[in-house]
C-alpha cells in the first residue's frame, strides 16, 4: 500500500536525520514536571502496583526510601500499595530507564537533545554492576550509591558536559560498532570513547583530586556506563518518528517485567501490550532459570534504532555473554533483522559485514508476515525484590503485540 | 630436526609465559647507560649517518637540538655528520622506538617489566599524529611537544603508574583484540582501556586541574597512544626468548628506513640484514608513493608476538586504513601467518575466528619453505626530513633476511 510505504520512508528519514547530542545532566524534577509530585517513573508500559513483578516492587520501595517519603522498606511498600505514590511509564515523560527503570525527583538525568528536531530525552546515570536499583536492589549500599550519583557524579558530569559544549553521540556509536559494541549488553568501547572525550572536562569541572579520582574510577570501572547514554539517545531519535499517519514503523519497545509494550508511528501513543517473555541466556554462578524474572526495561529502545540485538554482527564477543551461540554466528541475528526493517543506517556500519549499515526501523507488517520477532539483548534480574542481576540473554518481543498493532493500523487506515 | 623442534617449543613457552607489566616512566638516561654520553638510539639494525634515510637524519638533527647539543638544525646536522654523536640501535639497550625511533637522554621512557623472567624493556611516549619526530619532524612545534612530554606528561604518568602498582598488559591486549585493535596501526581500544585504568591515578598524581586536563586530553586525543606501550611489551616478552640453542624462532624484526634487520633465537644477537621494502598502502590527501620513505621502525616487534599484521582478523577496520583490501578479507592475513608460526596464543584470541589464538612465534624455516614473508602493518613517513607521516600500509619483511638466517642457523647446528 503506497501510503504506508511513503509514511515509512518518512519514518526512516527522521530516524537517520536525528542528531542526538548529550547536552546536560540535571535533577529529574527540573525537567520532568510529573516528578514534582510524589511520583515515580518506571520502565515499560503502564502498570498498577498489584501487577508489578518482584524486582519492580523492590526498586520502588527503595526509591521511596531514597526520596525520604518513608523511613524504611516496609513502610515504603505500604505507601506504594496504598496508592499515595503515583506510577507512570518513563516513556510518558520523554524518559527511558534500564530494567526497573526507576526515575525519581532528585535523581540526576542525562539530557540528550535531538538537534535536528529540537526534542529532548532523559535517562538516569548507570549505577554499575552487582546489586543496583535497576535490578531490584534496594539496600543501604544501593541507596548510598544513588546519593553519591545525586550529590557528586551528577553535578560534575553536568558541568563537564556543559564545558565540552555537549557530546555528539552519533559518531561515538559509529566508532563503537567498529570496536565490538552493540550498545545494549556491550558498551565497553563506547564507555571508553565517552570517557576519553569527557575526562579533560571532568578535570576542569572537579577540582577535588580525590573526588575526581572516584568519578574517573566509577565511569572507567563500569563497562555498561554508556548504556544509559545510548538509551536516552534512542529515545531522542525515535520520538520525532511518532505520529506519522500511516507508518507501520515501531517507535518504542519496552517491558515492565510483566507486560511488553510496543508503540507504532501510525497509531500514535497507543500501547500494544502482551505478556512479556522469559530471556534465554546464561546465568551467573549459583543462579538459574528458576531465579529469573521475565524481561524488563526500556532499554529495547536501542533495538528500535538498529543497535543491540540488531547489531549483534558488530559484537561477536557479546554472543557468548548472552548465550546466543558461537561468536561467528553473531552475524545471523543481524541478517535476520534485515527481514523486518525498512532500511539500513549508512552512518552506523559493521566492518565484518563489509560496512553494511545496521538494520533500521522495525516494520510491524514484516514482523507479522515473516514471523520473525525483534531480537533483544538483555540483562536478567532475579524475580525476588532486592537481589539484583543473575544473568544475561536474548529475548524476543512477543508476536501478539505486533499482531494487535497491525490490526489497529489497518482499522485506522480503513483496510482489512 | 628434533633439536630445533624442542628449542622452538621452549621459545613458544617463554613467549606465552611472559607477564609484561608497565611499572614506571623515567628519564631514559636513568635506565640506559649509553645515553649518559652524547648518544642517540635509533630504530632498526645498526647504521651509520651516511646510509641513513631522510626522516632518520631529520629526526636526529631535531633530537640534537632538543638535547641542547646544537643551537639549530644546521649545526645539529653538521655535528651528526662529524661523528661527535654516537648512534646505536634501540635494540642494543633493551629499548624499542616507533618509525625513526629516537631515544635520547632526557626523554621519558615507559618501563615494562616481564615479571616472569625479570627483564625490563623501554619505549618513549607516543607523540600523537601529524608532525612528530618519529616521522622525521623536527621543528619548534615538535620539540615543544617533546619538552612537554619530558616536563609534564612523563613525570605525571610515572607517578600514576606507580600509584596504580603497575598496569598489567596481557589482559589489556586480550580485551583490545575483542574490540578491533591489532595493536600496530590500530590502538584505539587499548588506548581507551589504558586511560580508563590510569585516569584515577593521574587525578591523584597531578593536582593542577588545567595540567591534568591537558594530560587527559593528550592521551584521550591520540588513538595510537598505546602503540608505544605495546612495543615495550613486545620487547619485554621477546628478550627472554633470545639465545635458545637451536631455535629458529624470530626474536626481533626492525627497520631503520634503509635496512630491515632480523634476529633469531638460535643465532644469538646477530642481525640478518637486507634492504628494506616499500610499504603498499594508502596515502593522506596530497601525497603518493613518490613521497614515501621505505619502511621504518622497531614497531614490528608487535608482529613478533603475534599482533599487528598477524592479528589483522581482529581488526577488520584497519584493513581499509592500511589499504589491505576489504574488511571481510582481513582474516586471510591472519590465516596466512599461521603457516609460518610455531603456535598460537590461547590468551590472545580473536572472536570472529571463534576465539582462535593469534599466530605466534615466526619460524624462519617456515618462512623460507612457504615463501610467505611476515606481514607488517606500518605507518609511511615522507622521505624528506621534517615532513612527517604521509600514509599507512602493509609491508613484507624481506625474504633475504630469513634465507641468511636459515643458512647461519644450519651452519651453527652443523647441518646442510
């Protein structure tokens, strides 16, 4: 149908023309009005407390204590259950968050501006590995680290980013793809490139040598630091693609640990929701599939822009980490995603594929026609509150979301 | 011949057991006794002034001015020609240097200790790209940068490395190989990993914020910063392999811009020398093959330990940079080098080859039998003094060096 083809060309054009630049780091409440009330943003499509999974509830309890709305986790859980705290998806406020995706009022968020279209997107700072709030962690260690992010790293990072005049992100991604990153489960190269650019500005912004050393060690010691930057970038790139009449291109994929949600350009801000699937992957020593929570997080926004599972060919080393088979078979995932995308990105290319661009722009019609669901590289959280990450794997977006979306788009366009 | 096989197994064992650690950065004269006199160390096998190429002469003139032995380049050139300055190969004093390989008394050198065997090796700090002494540059900008390396970066780097308790290098190489580096013409990943480890210690070592910012910007702005670390590492790994009676494994390959020199374990410190070849590669805009100097530098020590051209499969992006064909054909170079090496390195593996180890330990017999000369990734210098880098390419070690070496080893072992 010609109208859909034209709309999808426009969608692809907007994706490729996006010019995301990290411009600042600021307290979340200063840019997200909903957080001026007693509210918490979470990953995935909308969900009420009763249907939330264990790690999401654990993270919310921790976030309530962190914000000082309750003295301890038990009181916090009661408060959450009582309805006194409002819960909203990050996606409803120009934001994204990994795994549980907690965004609360005092947390620093990175601000990515899409200079081509003028919109902005937000994401919190990556907490590192181990016991962290994004995986449902909520003890004193977790909250102490969040306080340090709020009081030390966030302000220094903001000053450094402003000093640098912003950090242009597209070029970092292009380099990262030549260095084995796919920007979802592997961000080691981009984290290094990012730190190399920002370190001199951190030195100028933070004149306390020990504090600066802590900051440099925190960023340098976290291979996934760049993930949250990539996520804010993904949101900033995809938001201008929303609302193109007739377009069947996916603008967001996200999970709250219970439901998987998909948004499509031609159907506005409707969420197409289905039960989220369980990742297939590898577990850290002492854990197994029985410990795993179903898939979670807004991070699949990076797959929506052609990275993560879609760029697996660039990251043979990640194939082993997520249990997706041999390194040499990583390219098969990227090839398969070509079957369900409307184009490729000539600026984000993969050397081992002789510089073919990453497959870009998921077309819900192609997903349903081929039966190939988008492949997402993901971390795996423990299903109980407070435990944390237990592995990493690959998960497929549920086909039911795409079937619903195709029906809704067809109805809207008046076709059968 | 069994004796040779056993000797080569011992050679491979010593290469693989090497444990190189960057332990300090110190003025060259403090660790290289020859530099207490009016002497200069250069790349490649021994050579007298009359036979030196243009960029080598240009670098020497600049180095003489830098050390204050002459007031300007003309007087410096006369001094060099007069015989009043002694010239020695870096390799004769546990050192290596890229391209012209200038090492003079006040230059800071990085100290890499092979903790398994107790030996140490030295290399100067990489000057960055553009007009630099290693490519024959010698003007005020070049000398000013060298003074900053001597007065600011060198001391800070030394303090940081000592603060960190040394930087273990084998693991950095292992990660770099999963991130597209081959550690000769591409060191972008290793430079990032190195800076991530060292940045907190630099912050503790240098309390002047602007100076620290300059240091972080200098390292972070130079994708080849790690090359000189890799070279000192290569020298530290290969030196304990020297002098194994009967071994046909290469312990050093180097070039002075006129001659290519090869040393072999079983023939002690003899240099097997032949005219150096011209790299085949790509030129920067405005330059071409007519501008090029023949191959130069001690950097081929990285090929001797299985990196550089031998690890091309890990670095598809470098294939285009050095004009070695399509990215997907990079693996062919690594496969070919398997034909002339005695083993592979199980700790340094290449994801796209399903984690096969890099081909390690060049056997001069296999080189001569197969007619496959070692492949070296290299920078290309302008043939005139003072110009600098004009391109990058691939060069083969001259077959004549290996033919001479095979004859000498056979003679020594009493075989025909």
